[in-house]
C-alpha cells in the first residue's frame, strides 16, 4: 500500500520538527559514529522529537533563574506527585515507604542484579529485548539465561514452559520488560499472573522495567506486577518520567519495592554507591511532569496512534514486510524476513539508499535477525517521510537482489 497522509486534530506544537543538531543529541549528532554518515533521518534512539510539556520547561526555567545550584534533596511534593500519578493514571495505590530514588532505570537494573544476586548466579531475560538487559547481567559477572518470546504472525507471547524449565534449573532473578521494548506488547493481568505464579513457586525475584508504562494505547491497559497483591512481595518495579514526558536526558527514576527486606537491601546499595542525592533540574522536571503532564500526554498518545496507523497502513504487506500495531511504546518492530535478504544488506540499503537510521534488530538479540525497530515519536510529517524512504529502500532491494 502506498503512503496516504492521515488527518490530524492535534495541537500544532507537535507538527514542527525541532532542530536538535548541535545540542550533543545522541539521536541526531551521534549518527556518524554509529552509521558512518550524518545525512540520515534518525528513527533509532528511543526519545521523541517532540517538545516536553510546557509546564516542565517552565519549572526548569524558573529554577534555573535562581543563581545558586547547590546540593539538594527530594521534597515531599516530589514523592506526592509520583504517588498521585500512579493512583490517578493507573489506579495503583502505593506507599511512600516503598519508593527508592535512582539516577535512571538502567542503573537501577544493574543495582538490582548486584544487590539481589551473587556472582555466578543465573539471571533470566526474555528476548528479543533492549540491549542493556544483556549487559547489566554479563558485565556484573552473572550467568545470563535467555528465554525467547514466542512469535506468531508478529504477535509475541511468553513461553511459560520454557520459563518453568529454566526456573527449575536455578534462576535467581528475572528482568521483565513491561511494556515490552521492542515488540510493543503490553502484558495482560492474566499473563502477569501466570508469570508471577512461576516466580513464586521457584523463588525467583522479579525486576520489572516499567519505563514504558504510561505509553499504552487503548484499549490496552498497563498493569504493574508490583500492583498485583499476590506478587508484590517478590517484585521490584522500576519507573520513570523519562520516556513518558521526553526528559530522558535528565536521568531520574524511581523504584517501587513493597517488600521491606528488598527495599532495605536496595537502599543500602544506593548508599554504598553514594547515589542518594539528586540533580536539581531532574527533581524539578520529575515533579512538574507528574503534577501537570497528563493533558500533554493524552495529546501525545493521540499523535502516536495516528502515526502508528499511518506507518502500519503504508508498510504492512509492502513487498512482504510485516508490521502490526503495537499495544504500547512509540516503537514499531518491522519484519523484513520474507525478503530473504541478508540482514546486513538490508541495513546498508536503508542507510545508503534510504538515508534512514533504524535500530538493527540484532542489537536486541539473535531473534532480531531480519527485524528493524522504528521510532515514530515525532511529527507525522517525519513518519510520512520515513515510510517513503523505507519503501524506496525495499524496492531497491527487491529490484537488485
């Protein structure tokens, strides 16, 4: 199907591509280092080419106008903003005593691995998955165990039989991606319940990366594993405003740990690494985003749905490419396998012919061969441009194969 631009009723703030070159932006200024050239349309790094909520910008600007940037702490309103957000947005009531502060979800993943396991212990991840999941395990001297998600016509599900078999062999900790990057699944409560039962039966601590939890499209609903009473005591949930409000560069996140013993151990790990203080601007943005960012997020979700509709309509079935609507995130998982063309050749054609930078599926594990991840968190005009470049690249591949 050829590209057809979709109508939009969105705020015009989301229609203009903001110039990010020259800001030390990884997504735009880091192209040459990764792809060998800098004249590409970058849809690889998972941040959005959209302005953050104006209330966040205003709060950070107001704080910056005070000329002293000394040591700071997290005030009560910081925690209350987070607690209220989870209650109002997800009907999840948490206690202040459950919350730990971290400089980011990935550092928190690494801390969980080193805090709740010993060197040589088995840590399980479900692949394909975000690259740091592999690295926080192997770089800390733990034994990486992989359980492949089962893919059926572009839809992914957990392989519970494989999980049970590997849990029975001594897995001590599992890292869950919920919602899932890159395949876009939003795990349902029945799916989480079945996983939680297995974790409880085999004594596996579950660390749930829930950074994408606010970016879920109707009718799907995000449910935290830590919000399910039967499994809260074995779960560490990691959340952040970074993806939700496009403030990833400020590096601030929270761990929700209902189990008092796990909470004490995690607190001690933070203190050992001297990670208990915060960045003035990160704390300011965190508070403002959770206090005032709801209406802005609603508009972003509307834009994402429209962008997904456009991209899926244009690309699914185009010379055999397969892509299905994700349930959450702002990521598309494009399946080029039916082309029967070597993965690296597809990548190079996208770069050299299409002048577009997508994330190689192989960076998410061996199951990603023939797949590419596309970030549609941008103005719709950029998505329209991108699908044209992808279509041109595919036509080139099938013509000169």
